[in-house]
């Protein structure tokens, strides 16, 4: 096929998009070496993501340089893909925490996770579309974003690492379908390239939630 | 939406009835695409400098910039309309803003909000802050969307300028609003 030939239209599906960023990965690689530390950390992260995504509908795992873009799919319920993505994020944070306790601190993994749900174009081991961009905007949010937000939490209350943020869409799904987590508003923000205000949430486990409580599938 | 402010429940004394005024600079995405980020940054810098100056001149208690707009909280709601007119005039008075197909959209609400000194400055909190921000999306260029609560507190000579009354939905709730034009329709649609 020549470059002038039109590409076939990609499949459009509703999936949960997760963006995982490795905190200070460039700094760590520069300090301790890419081959000595950085490369192994990223590979460990890929392996852990594959493990937690297995059986949860993980269909795409793409490197973003210092993290990964993930897509979760549920053929029976698009909303459940968001629940599965959140499950995977918290299991990943749990495994990362255990790993960090067993390794020298320069090899520690610290993550920032963001989850959104929306229609995306499926291309080979990748996803395209504005909902993918929105997931990246969520992942970009930091303490420095909060003074510009409306109704923000105090910047010092915002965690520096190992947290999960989600969009209004995902927060609504979690509220309806799963009692294992609660969603806390961190404020209303304008996200670059997107019109209007977006309320952003931090997802935290409910301390009183029964372990393994099954989410409502419908 | 429930605002997550742990201090809020213990701060009844910091609750105040204020006019919440939101102003958004429309046309910045097109400016960014056509003229680039440097030009956009200089436009926003000029806008923020003048908005801050005008906010002080109109006795704003709080002025907070966010994206390409700002939220102001005023003790005296009668200052809101003159403030909007002064901001609107920047489009012709300030060279950095003139001739760039920009416009201003305004919204005005009146509510009890929590006023706090935070680590980044004075700020206001409450679900009504979100209401005035969401309502701003409904305003056309050169227009103010005014909630019924704010409308009732405006002096009669300002009330009579409002031309329309309607009910809109904000986050699934009915909100009665009025609309008030600061510029003729043909200019606001430009």
C-alpha cells in the first residue's frame, strides 16, 4: 500500500483509558544510569501491569517513554471496563509497594495513575482520539494545578505519588457500581484543549469496604 | 457536587454572602492555533494585568485567575455590572487585545460562600462557585448570565437592563437565569 492510499477506518470502541506515569523516572535514570536502573524499572513496571491487567480486559499496553498507556475493554459492559481499570490500578500500586520494600530505594517505582472512559479509535497496540488526550491531561495534574482550580483541595493534601485520579465519567460509574472505592473531588479544572470545566476526582479505597466485594455488573 | 474542604464544616464564621462574578476570555484557542503560544501568552498577560487592576478598582474581595478567565468575589453586587463593562471595554482600549476576534463572557451569582486564606492566597469555596463557572459556558460574547439570586439583589436600574428570563440546567438542576447584553448582538456574535 502506498502512502497515498487511504487507511481503513479504525474500529471505534468505548474503553477505559489509563495513563501511568513513572514519577521522576528521567531523574532516576540520569542519576543512577539507564542500563543500571532505568531500563529494569520500566521493564518491571511493564511486567506488573501485564500481571494485573491479565483477566481484566487489558487490550493495549503502550510505552509513553516514562510510563504506559493502557486500554481496558469489556465486551459486555463498557462501564465495567472502568471498574476493571481502577481495580488494576490499585492492585498495581499494591504490588509496586511490596516490590519497593524489597529493593534498594534507587530502584523504587512511584506512580501517578489516571483513568478515563470514552470512545477511542483502535489502532495496532495503540489508541487515538480526544478521550486519550483527556486521560493524559488528568495524569498531568499536580499540586501546582490546584491554585488555578475552582473549589480545590489544599495543594498540600494532594499526594505526590502513588495515587489514582479519574474523570467525572469514571467517578460516576464507581459511585453506581462499586462500593470498594470512594471518589473525592480535588476541584474543577480547565484542561488544555478541552472546553468547559471538568471536575477531577481522586479515587481512594474505602476502609470499611469488604475485601473482594463483587462489583455490580449491571 | 460536594466540595471537599475539611475546614468548611468548622468555619461557619467565615461564610459570607458575596457576589460571584466569572469572566472568560473567548477566542483564545483560535488565537493559540493561529498566532501561537507566545502571542497568546502576551494577550493573557495583558488581560490579567488589567483585570486585576479593575478588580481592585471595583473592590473585589477575591480575584482568582484560572485558564483564560477569572473568578471575582465582590461584597457589593452593584459593582458587578460596572466591572463587566470595564472589562468589556478592554477589547477596544488595550492594544494587545484589540483586533484579535476575542470576546468576553460573564456570569454572576450571589451566594453564601466560604472565604479562606490559603497557602496560595485568598479563595472562595462552595458549590455555588461551581454554579457560576458552569453558567459562564451559557453566556454569549458580550453577555452576562445572571442567576435569579443575583438578579434579586441588583438595583432596579440594573435589573431593567436584563432582557430574557429562562430556566437552564446546571449539573441536572434547574437554575433560573436572566441574560444581559453589554454590546449589541451583531458585535457580540462577531
